[in-house]
C-alpha cells in the first residue's frame, strides 16, 4: 500500500511531500487562471491575458524542470528534475 504513495513521486525524482507541494502549487495556479478565464468570459475587459499567461508559465515550469533518464527496462523516461 505504501508503494502506491511513493512510486509515482519517485519516478519524477521527488518525495511524496515534494510531489504534493508541486501538485498543490500547479493546482492553485490553475485554479486562479481558471477563475480569471471565467471572469474574462463574463467581463471581456478583465483578465485579458491571465489564462494564457498561466498556461504558458506552468508549461515553462514543467518543461524546464524535466530530466531525461533511462528506466530499468532501458526505455527513456522524462522526469521532473531538481
């Protein structure tokens, strides 16, 4: 059972709590970007670029923190780096 909590975080070079922090951080930023998109839908003059800025920033953060390493079976694995 414990393995279910640690297997995926370990695959991206994080502990359970590091992974939780990253996921909560991404989720919080996505939530703010989502609210901005809804506000923009109701009031087109508000939050003109907040949604796309959020997506761009999160994508950049995720891609720039990746490392490529071989897996146990020899396949290439893309994982989060330090």
